[in-house]
C-alpha cells in the first residue's frame, strides 16, 4: 500500500522557456517538503515562437541535464510534458491522467490554484528566488539583445542551447516579415 | 406533420456569463413571436476566466431557475450548450446538429447574422433593454468591485452564484500571478 | 444554500437512438428517488449511421416531447447533449463541466460506472423494463424490416420520426454502396 | 454574375488509393454533363495503411498527371484534399467550405447521398466502368500479390508509384508485427 | 524516375485574402526558376472575419481563374488548401503530407523559413512587387472604405468577389455588435 | 557540441499495459548499444479499457519504479508519454517534438519502422525475450482469469497495480453491460 498512500508527492508546472536558476531553486525547495515531485513542462505543444522558442523535447533534455548538474536524485522526480487543452474545466483531470498520483500542487498562477482547489488539492505558492533576473522573459530578452543570459541558467542548459543553435533560432524568429504573400 | 412544419421555433445564443435581466427580457419578448425558442449557451467549453467565470453546467442551472422564477412555461424553450468551433463556415451546421429544427435566429452579432443569412435563415435583431446595466460585462465588473451586481440579475441566479462561491472565484482569478515557474 | 446542497440530483446518460418506452420508465423510476435529474444525450456528435440515425437536436426534441406526453414536470429535468471524447480519464470532468452539480449517476455500463466510482460518485444500476423489446437496437431493427416499431416508443416520438422522414433515412443509409470512386 | 450562377459545377469524391482507370472514366463522363468539376480526395489525412497507402499529396500528384495523360483540360477541374471529420452532420458544410460553389454531387455512397440530399443538392449516381477490376481494393490486392496492377491504372500513375516505392511501402506495411513492446 | 527526382518543384504559401496582383507577380517569377509550383492557400479553415473574409473554396476559385486570366500553364501548378495546425513543430510534416514532393520553399515569413530550414529545405525570400499597394490588408481596407480595390487585383477575381457579394460581406462583418445577449 | 552530436540516443515505444519483464529485457539490451534511451509510453491518452486499463501517469510510475528495481541508471533514460495522433504522416514529427534528439528507433511494428525509415532514421528490430509469456496481452489475460500474472512483471509493478486496485478495475471493465439506456 505504501507507494500511493505514503509517498508524499507534489506537482510543479512551468513552461520553462528555458529552464533557469529560479526553476532549480524552487525544485530544490519543494524537494525538502516532498518525497517525490512531478515537474510538468507546460504548453508542451508550443515551440518556435519568441515567447516559446524551444520544443518540449528540448526542454525535457535541458531540465534533465540541469537537475543532474545540481546533483538532484533522479529517483525523486518525474518530468512530464503537458499540452494545453481548450477547457479549463478539464485541466485537472488532464494533468491527473498524465502523472503519478499526487496531493499537493505548487503554483503561483491564480487559474491553476483555483482549478486545483476546486478539486480538493492542497495548493502552495512557492517562494520566489531573485525573480527579476531568474525569469524566462528576462532570459529571452537577453538572448535577443546579446546580454548575459548564460549567468541566469544552469551551465548544462547553456550548452544545450548552444548545441541546438537556440539563440540563432530566437533571433531569426524575431525578424520582421518581408512578404506580400 | 405539424411539429416540424407548423411549430414556429426561433434561436437565441448568448454566453450568459452570467444570466442577467436583459436576457430574461429578450427571452420574454421572443416568446411573444415564437411558439418555442431554443436558447444556446455560447462558448460552452470556456470557464474559469475573468470574462467567462462560469461553466456551461452552472449557466444551464442559472438559466433554468431564472426562467422558472419568471414563470416562463418550460415546455416552450430548450436550453442547449454550444461549444465554439474553429471554422466560422461550419458554425450554422454545428448549431443545427445540436438543436431542434428552427427557422429564425435572434442576434445582434454581425458574424452570427451573416452566417445564418448566407444559410437562408430569417435573422432578427432583438430589442435592447437597459443595455448599459443589463450586460454580463457590467455584472462581472461589479462583482470585482463589490458593487451591487445582485440588482442586475434574477434572484435565483444570485442564489446559485452564492452557492457556488462565484464572486470569490472571479476575484481569485483576477489576482496577479506570483510565480517564476 | 439549498439549491446546491439540498437538491438531490442524479444523472442518466443514453444515446437514445431513438427514445423508447424503456427510457421513459427508467426516467420515471429515477424521479421517485431524486428531486431533479440530468438526462445526458450520449454520442451527441454522431448521426446519420445505422446505429445512430438521429442528430442530437432531433433526439432533444423527441425526448422533450415524450416527457411532456408522459406529464413529467419539466422543472425536474435537464436535457443536455454530451459529445464523446477521446480520453476516458477526462469523461467525468467533461460531464461535470456541462451539467448542474449532481452526486448520483444511474448507469448499467461498466466503463461509466468505473469512471464515476473512481471519482467518488454514487453509482446506481437502474432496473430494466422489458429490455428485449424496449431497446434502441430493436427499434432500429424493426424500422429496417417494416416491423411494428411504433409500439415500442412514445407517440410523440413516432410523430417526430415521421415528420423528419426518419425511417426513410435509416433505410437509405442501409443501402449497399454502388461506386468505384 | 455568370461564374457562380451560370457555370455548371459538380463534385466527385473518392479516396483514390490509388487513382485507377475507373476514376478516369467517371471523370470523363461527368465532364460531358458539367462545365467544371471538383474532384475531392477523400480521407486526405490518412496514409501508410494497407487500405490507404498513399498521402494526399501523392494522390494529388497522381491524379494531376493522370488527367494530363488523358488530355483533360485542366481549366475544367479542381483537385481538393478533403480530410474526414467526426460529425456526419457537418460534412456538407465542410466540403462547401473547401470548394468552389457547386450544385450537383456524383456519388454511389448512401451516406454522402443522404447528407447532400438533406442539404438540397442534386445527387447523381455515376455509371460503373468494369468495376470488378477498376477498383482500389483490386489494385492494392495485386500489388501485395505481385499481380498485374499496372494495367488497371494510368501509365503516369504507375510511374509515380514506382518513383515513391509505393509497392515496397504497401508490402512493408503488410508484414506481421514482431515485437513485445 | 524523373517525376520525383528531376522535376524542380517549389512551394509558396499565402492566405490570399484575396488574391492580388502581387501574388500573380510572385507566382510568375517563381515559375521562371521552377518546373512546377505548389501554391498553398494558408489558414484554409478561417473565413468570415475582417482579416479573412473568404472561404478556402472561394480563394481556390479566385486563384484558379486569375492564373487562367494571366495565361499561366495549369499543368505547372497545384493549388492546395492548408489548414493551420496548433503545433509549429508539426507544420512542415503537415504541408508535406498534403503536397507533391518539393525541395524549395518561397517565403518571407521568419517562422515558415525557420521551420523549413530546420528540415533541410532550400528557403528563398521572393522579391516584392509594389508591396504597399499589392497587399491583402490594403485591398480589404479599400473595400471597407469604398476605395479603388479593383485595380489591385486581377479582373477575374473582381468578378468573383462581386458574384459572391464579397464587399457586402466584409462591410457587414465590420458592423458594431448591437446585442446584450 | 557533444550532447547533441556525440551522445548516442535511441527510442523505444510501447503501450506498456502494463510494464512486464520483456520490456525490462529490451531496455537493458538497448542500453548496451546506446548512451541514453528515450522510452515512449504509447497511446498515452487511452485508459480504462480491457486492452488499455492503466493511465499514462500510472504507467510512468510503474516504469520508473521497475527501472529503479532493476538498478538501471536513471540518468540514462527519459520516460515520455506519447498520445496517438490521427495522421500517420505526422507521427515522426510528433515524436520528435516531444523527445530529446535521437537517431535510432527500436521497434518491431511495421508502420513505425516504415515511417521512421522514410524520415531517414536507423530502425532496429529489438530481440524477443520469452515473448509468449512476457506480453501485455498475456498479463491482462491472467488478471482476468486469476492466473499468475505477478511472475510476468517486476515486483514494483505488482505493488503499484495492487495499490491502485488494477486487477479489480480490469475485471470490473470486463463485466457485461446491463442497461437499456
């Protein structure tokens, strides 16, 4: 009986475009309270936009390597891509379908919190860690403006972004359309 | 033969977030002209947003109780949830699939009117009843600002909104996100 | 508080292709136990097949007229079309989104029962009423074979099926394809 | 006014897996009655199965080259891929959305005929041309059994099937699964 | 072997709301470099909005007649409607599924270019032809403001737009909503 | 550069209803050849049927615990749920979107092999390990017939199936429908 009943499991969801140091800090903090955590990669179906440059597969790779870099025990987390769905009313059931059983959700998003509360989950707002710099928006802004984005993210994530030419991709997507088609 | 051929049936569609006194007045007015009416609950799949706080099921309950409160004969109307679809060109066929046969559509929305006109329906713009106050936008605005929203809607709808903690929901959803995930 | 908390509400789901006397008996029986019932029209998106000849809108019309014929108080039921969805895991949330709050589900289908039980609903198997004759399969079989299908269904449903040329439709669909396209 | 009103336009729909001599004969016959025809490639989204080996794009190429081979005036036809949709009730609107205006539909399929008749189109059953041999099922059967499939289809279609290794594809797909995953 | 291997085929994609002289010039230019071209009608599922007034079927008709008007050899092009899809990562495979094999893509849109480059296609930015006037936005603007839109588009397209009351449609859709539903 | 270029990564896909000893053997074998593997949980959206009793989340949990039980280094695999899609032609792009970059696919399924071969992946048929017993079909058959299913699967998977009442679920779903709705 113990796996389901006794293991304390909590869920965190983020788009992680890309993974940054703030994600790592929140994950470490959550692992102090939980036996295992589920890390949902949100908007998994979206990629190749300025706000969402990376595919779900690329983000899974980044997160996986970043957690290894930080010596976080891999038997304590699950990384699961979560596609958006059209109906907010179905979101909790959708997450539940794709994840091991859990009872706590860590989120600062009012919609996520409201939906899980209505479904009787414990909802916890995770603490913030240097939020002004450690944010996906700031990382992407620096990528577009040749700023120092590398210092905001784990080294292993930097490496992957370079391997896949991630900065070139976001700059390319940011070009003005030149077309009359 | 008379059910299909002789019964005069008309359709009204609204998001009804939530049902207000304007809806009731339009429904009463339409019932003066039609034998039976179909009331479509639009954007049925959307809920838990500031603009669309209530689920289709909650809106069906509200409308049903409000019409009973106003002593409108239940054998004269059908309440039918209508989900949005991606293609405007399929909208008329979608509505037709989900509703008893009808020949008239009551709407003030140019897109709805255009689509039904192209499909040879009679299109009628219903009269307005104190539109400035009797509007979903105004009701939701007052909910967020502790205004007197109750006076704009039927008593039975107020009761349901209180039962489901509807005002708390919309206020909760209106909070600023506090998250770096 | 009483609407949500005190009203005892139960849900029945059937494809109703078409509505027959068995449906009416089950509905009457259920209304002895419940204050209000929700009648879900299943597989609402399917029509024009041998197994599912009628559209959701036609079935809503049939059911509504049949319940009036049987003098069932219309303030005690809600008729709601329910489209199938791909994921069984989302089915309960899908039904919940489209219906007023309820706590009991009446069904003889193992999948429906399992899904609602896992979501902590009371599940009740409704009694059978002359199941051999009062079944959609039997009604459709008689339609195709010029049998006496009328005696298995309410008079008002017979009338609607004749108005919409329902028997011609099912016979037409039953023809062999003659095509090399 | 004449394009829409005066041009007589008819529609034919087939899966064309692959295009065979029967299709060509029906198209020629239809062009005797119509000014222009629309040729819908049905089940456009399906490919890589035994019954549906070719993609929509491959079928568009085959049909286009076959009609050129038969000296059919290209200003008199439109080739349009049509994906299947879940709801029969929306099928006519779906076809209408993707095609130039037309008034006649040529089909031997009872469902297609019923749906278009209910929407007030003229429905015509096209004649058959050596249906036993000129059929997609027969062509695919011969491909799997090293029979003479080439004589059933236009030369240009044979050429394309060879270019894309179509026979190898269908034989490969026909293998038994060897897996315990 | 030559159809697939030797024929030089390139693809152009545009929403063509509506087709204008700029489209025709780009198509003519592209045909100087390619043996055959594929012309994708983008956002095929969208119609009846101010930005996208025409259905895919109407746009196919317009383009077809315009190319005939300009004496472009119909055996050298394919006109194919392309619906939008939710995932950018699947876009190239989606286009590939619906089109004859091609190796070059002509586009000025950074997202399209990035996606096809990542899939190893040759990407070419087509030249601009009087882009300020020859643009869908400008044509629709003039339609709404009674300007001279006819001079920006082929005569045959003007005729079709008049036949289908296209200008009335866009003006009608542009009306302010008058409704409290 | 080394993550993407040098790491040898291969992909295995299975429905894993449930995970059995055959899966573990294939995974161990594959890890002899690859640096890292991606394990796709196929038909992730399906659950609560006789053939597919478990949700994707339950299968992720099972697989994760089974691999830990077998002391397989968690930094060498990624477990990723893969929902089915309607179009075979999009399958490879769909898998690619959701996974870290890989070059080899291990599969005994002709469709999967054909699709990946057409997209220039290396395709390898994995060896079989006591396939007659180590198969999902056999495990589910024994569950329904009170056979010794436990000996076919890892201990940790047995434990989870008991925790979630998995055998009761599959037996319940296997009951005959008793309903006239």
